[in-house]
C-alpha cells in the first residue's frame, strides 16, 4: 500500500482523464463485482491504465464506497485513507 502514496501527490488533472481510461473500453460490471466475486480482472485492467493515479485520487476525493477505482477495492481504499491519516 505504501507504494501508492506517491501516486496521490500527482497534480490533479481535469476530468478528461476519464476519456483516456481503459475501463471505458470494457464491461463496467467488471469493476463492480458482486460480493465474494474476484476483483482481479478489473485490477489487471487498472494496472495497464495510464490514468490510474487520477482515478484513484478521484475515488479518494469523492469517498467512492463501491467498485474498483485506481486498481484498489473499497477495503484497500479505506486502508489507504487510514494510513494517510496516521501519517499526517
């Protein structure tokens, strides 16, 4: 998790980052797996995406509680938020 902290310091880009996101090219249901279903397929897409840092920053800024954003699940994003609070 700690390796993601530098990604969050990148300058925020306008929302046109969504137009460059790889997730726009696949089934959106992939990023909102049912409880107990794997998130690995969505995460693989995220790993190849050039706007992953902006996507993750958006999810953290807006408190997105569902789905895979920036390659992280909701539990992972909550852990990252806790880690950032502890570090501050």
